[in-house]
C-alpha cells in the first residue's frame, strides 16, 4: 500500500521526509529481515546502487526498474539516495559525487539542453541523504536530510545557468570528437565522471575513431556539500559570493572575464592605484590582495570556488615567460598510498576533478610586473598516463623501502615528488619500520609554463565559452 500520491512531487517529498531519523530496519517486518539480511550479505559491496533499490521497494513500495524515465514518472521525480560522512568542522559532508545515468555519446550530440534526455529524467531530484557507516548493515543507515532539487527552478539562478553551461560544454567536446579527453575538471558543477566495471572498458564515440571511457553525468562532491549545508537546520553560509546583487546570472568564467580582462597588460601599480590598494610597505601577499580587489571579493574563501573545487593560484612569470615555482598537492601518507589503486587514489581524484584559476603576472623589470591574463585550467586527460607512471613508481619504491628516493623532476615532464614539510622532523611512517619526511606530488613548473603558452582562458571575446 502506498501512503503518498505518486502524481504529486510535493506528496512524494512530504512522505520521504518522514524517513529523517529513521532506518530501513524500522520499516521492515521481522519475518522479512532474515531473508533480506542474507541477500545483503550475498551482495556485499558489489552493487553500489543496491541501497537505492531497497529504498524504492521498502520505503515507496514500488517495483525497481531500469527505464529511462524518472522513478516516479507521473510526478516527474527521480529518486537519488546518497551517502554522508561526518566532518571535523561541519556536521556532515558528501561522501562522494552524485552520479546519474550513462552519457550516450552517439545520441547526445543531437540534443538540446531544455529537451535533453538528462533533464527528462533528472529535472526534479528527490535527494535522500543517509549517514554511511562501513561497520553497519545497509538496513541501519540513518536518513539525515531529504530535499527536492529542481534543476530549472528552485536552484539559485546563477547555478541553473552554470549547470546548463557545463552540459553544453561536455556535449560540445563530444561533438568535436574528444569524448576520450573529457575530465570532471573541465566543468564547474555538472561533471562527466568515468563509470565502468573496470578501467579498460571503452565505448565508441561520434566524430572520432578513438574509443572513449564510458562516462555519466554527475553533480560534483563539492557542489553537494553546499546543498547539504543549505539543508541543515541552523547552518549559516558564511562564505562570500563572487556574484554581487547587480550581477546578472552567468557562468563563472564569463563573470571573471568581465572583471579581469580590462586589466590585461597593465602594471601592478596602475591596477593598485585604480582600485585604491594602498600600503606603506608592500606585503608578501600583495598580488593576492590585488587579485581579490580585481575580482571584487574580500576573502580568500569564495562560495562559488568552494562549490566547484576551484583553487585560485597567483602565477609569477619571469620576463622571459619562465615559471620557477611548481604547484604542490596535499601531502600523502606512505602507508595509505601503497594500499590504494591508481583510479581510487587521492591524487587521481585531484587531477581529474580539480580546476585551477591562474591569475598570471609577468615581470617587466626588477620592481614591476604586468597582469598578463587569467586562465582556468584543469589537468588534461591526454597527459594522465604520465602522471599515473609517477604515482605507480612512487608506490613501487615505497614498497621497495626506497621512500627516500621517489621520482624526481628529472624523471617526468609532468609530475614529481618532493618534500612538503615544516622541517626534517615533520614525518610520516612508511609502513616498513622507518619514517620519512612528509612529501607530496608536484606539477612541474616547466609543465605549467607550457600549459600557459598553449591554452588561453577558453573564452571568446564576448566572454562566452568555446572549445
């Protein structure tokens, strides 16, 4: 028996919200529990979507199917169950990205956003967040947040515009025959994540004979975190927005272009004078202060950058265009690194999902630099094999008790490993009876320098994106 109106999104959501604070075990009769627990033991972790199937069956009393229509077709509502984990400073954060159905490379190139197969299935999303616990049965996962997401209406207008822009960019790249070069870092909120039984699976793509990894649309983990914080009672969003009240809804890259491109070729002093940046003695973070004023922000923590996993980096080039500083990633723990596969590693996730905003200054004499350009950049998938070699070689050497001799900058044109510690006493255990100073992966300065030369900011002169 159903206790909701399956033609009404409001009725379905109201019914789902009654699950907050409850578990599946609370709904299932004792006579069914034993059989169901035996089934769950048999599945183990082989089916990631199995929990969602259980929710459909035991919460909503509906038959599970694999149709291309929404789970509640009469109301146009798609059900998504997604895990939370506890956080040190926030109550909860997303455990993973929110993954949708597969991208059909062959047919999507003929679609438009408003009538797309993605929107037909996912325009109205019923999100049921539950607290994941690896030690507990799926029947004991507790629901914490339930909300309805309308991708065309009840989101912030600026998010709606950005998600459409992300979808359009992904489709344009497929039309160009570059499905094999897609990366989650290409876009801002809506990504294209790899989804296959193993990393060797490939699919045919149009406009190219190069096979591509199967991918699905996804809302990024960082974007989900904002939805979670907005949905928690008593949560306060203290982050500054890049958008001001007078700004029209537009993709983030277009907004930044409108603010920064007018400063191209101007000296730091000229920009500082125009923007009213004054100082008695130039501080070490002067360029970052200048960049913030150019972007019309006060804080280094910006809401849109946090939601999109964008890191702003001030790049200082020599007059020759040479870059001397490599770009670091977070330190890794030796013991954890050797227990992880490449595609499940933190480093692979960082390379495939992170986007950088480079604010590029070039020295013109000993005391002055000009603002050359801004550039959004994410790691290109054509170079991922080179990064993988360094990661695998790092794991190999740690296992061979050579954690003091990890891949140097001379061994790869893309990535190297070197210390990233406060001092020589700042160490991690190797797992083999020794301790080594903390290290991390670094993108080579020369590699970033070349990327700045061969790729501009991805915008037409009117601020719209292109490929």
